[in-house]
C-alpha cells in the first residue's frame, strides 16, 4: 500500500481532507502545505492543529481521487442535524 505524501496530494488536484480525533473535519489547500511534484514528505508527519479543539498530531488524512469524494467528506452524517 503506497504511503500518502505531498507529491500524491499535488497530483490529485484536490484539497487534503483532515479529520481530528475530536471529530472535526476540514479541507486544506495543497499549496498551503507546500505540496508540489517531487515533494515526498509523508502526510502523517505534517504539523497540523485542529481549529476546533487545538489538538496537534491526533489526525487522519484523506487524499481524494474525485470531487464527489470531497463533497461527501464535508457532508453531515445521515441522521444528524447540520447547524
């Protein structure tokens, strides 16, 4: 299984999905992270901070293949109200 890095993120042409341990989700522009062709820095070592709970390091990342996956990532869970 390939390890996601800034190179693969750049080639996706889509934002990075980040999910914090607290459940907060966000999209991050690849340019903000320094993503470019040939940048093999692994996503798991990024220094990210949650804007909801301010935790660092307790996150998972998602590199998307299609725009509909990005849209679904931010959609509220079925059966939960969106406020």
